[in-house]
C-alpha cells in the first residue's frame, strides 16, 4: 500500500494520539499541520524554507493545477514533486470545494460538477473519475475523493450551483451524503483500475453538515469502504467555533482508530487543539500565509497586526524566543555571533512601503509558528501535561479543559 500509519503514543486523559505516516516520498509525524501550496507553491516561500520551518508534508490544490498549468503538463515535467521542488509528501484535495466556491456558475448533479473556470470562463466538468485522473497525473502521495459539501447550516442555503434550490437544509444534506458516498465508490473504482494503490493513497471524506444524525450516517457510508485514511469535510465553512467543536468531537472518534484522521481546512489554534484532543491527526489551512501577506502575525498570546501605528518604533521581533528567520536571523548571522531578526518597526515599514519582503518574512514566521505549536502538542500527548501547554501558549489556555487534578471536569473535555 502507498501509506502506512503507526500510533506511537496516546494521551491518557483525552483522545489525542501521536503517530507517524509513511508515504513513498517520506514520513511525517502526527498530529501534523500541512502548509497550503495552492498552485504548487506555499506563497512567497522557497521549498527549502518551508522544510526548514519543520513542515514535513504540504497540500496542493487540484482545481488550480488542473486549470493552470494543467495536470498533463505537470506529469510531463516529472510530476508535482519535481515540478514544484518539494521532495517530501504531498496531499492534493479533489478540487470540488473550489469548484463550488470560486465559480460564478456551478451545476452539481449525481454525475459530477460542471463549473465555469475563473481563469478563462470555459466550462469544465469535474466528475469523480476526472478528479482521480487529474490527481494521478499530479502524482501526490495522498489524494482525496470528490465529495459534495453542503452549506454549514440552514442559513447558508443560498450556496453555489445545485445548492441554489428549493430543498430544505435537511434535504440538501441528505443529497450531499448520498452523492459523497456514491462518488467515493466511483473514485475508488477509478483508482483501482489505474493500478495506483501502491503509490497513491486515496482518502474518503465524511460529510453531514451540522446534523449529528447525518454525520453518523456519512461516517458509516464512507468508512464502509476500506481506505488508507479518512477526512472530516464540511467543517469551518461558516459555522461558529462551538459548532466546529461539536461536530469534530462527535465525528473523529467514529473514524477507524488505525487510520489517519484528517480535518480539512481548519487552522485556528483553538480548533486544532479541540480536534487533536478528539483524535484528529492531520490539518491544513491557508491562514499562516494569508494572514502573513496581510501583516498579521501569530504569537502565543494572539495575533498582532503589524500595520498598527503602535509598532512604528518597536525594536522587538515578532515573537521573542521564536527561532524563525524573521525573529532570530539567519543561520549565518547566528553562527557569527551577531544574529538578530527583524524588528516589528522594520516589518511595519515594509508593509507600508509595499515591499514584498514584509509578506515573505511574516508568512515564514507564521508557518514556523504552527510547526512549533504542533511539535509542542505532540510532546504534550506523550507527557499529558496540558496545563503546561496552556502556559506556554496562552492563546490556548481558555480552550483547555480543567483536568481532574486541577479541580474537576470542564465542558470542553
């Protein structure tokens, strides 16, 4: 098989587990945060800088690469690893979510999704078979089945494509569950016909919206098909953090214990912590680089917005003690004894002046921030000292449970 998963440690007080996933292009430790390289690049960062941040696996986007430069071209040029210069594991999503969210015209039927390209306006059909064929050509280590993602709640009924219908929210979720299960069967059949099971691992995606009964139904439908891993989809698509926590806490423990569990598109620290404690192993989100490009830097005490005037004369780095290039300087300068990073004042100047170095440095810090966080979470799973984790990452403290030795159970546990 193209993927193996080993659980190396389990928390004694919650569902968290630390493990390792092995793929044809190397292994990565879990829980893992995957930086998003939407169009074959983690925006603004050279591949070796992404690797030096501690990232062991990245995500690339099937929709964007299918439209430009084209999956066949990527295949001719050696596949995605060779094309983008990333030698480690890569996961590609199916492209379905972007087809729904980025196109002005989307028509979803039981056959698949037809959408208008945001690049040239042409009509493109994305069926389960096409989604798999494109991901075969890209050559990622982990590929995702095409799924149908409903709106987060009844408030989101006016969603793209077939979601713009007169059915109730409950009916829309039922349709999504049925399609997701049927499309997964077709994805698996296409994957098997191509004989790619030994080099690419196909993951299925659980849907169900915010309805707990439908979530359980989707878990049963999707996990009835034996696959190397499973994902929780349709989360963080507009619902409140409490709703995200409720659905993740319900769904994660229902997924097979011996397979990786992947929560798609979730990236805030509070949501990662909740999901880890529920037993989730993999995460991805555009937040580190998107916020970095907008002068928002993550720190253990919360985000700071570097455009604010209060940083105009601030000589401190983004975060004291962070070892990223932005905060601590380069390896060369550190070895020479004069290593120091870049001040908040300088970074603010770069953004106000429109210099590209500002987004690069803050994105680099943010990517490293999340790798440091996940590294600390993996250590915490082994020692179960969750209160110490909260002291090191104050942004998490209010979302950590009160453990028994600290005075009783909390509703968060």
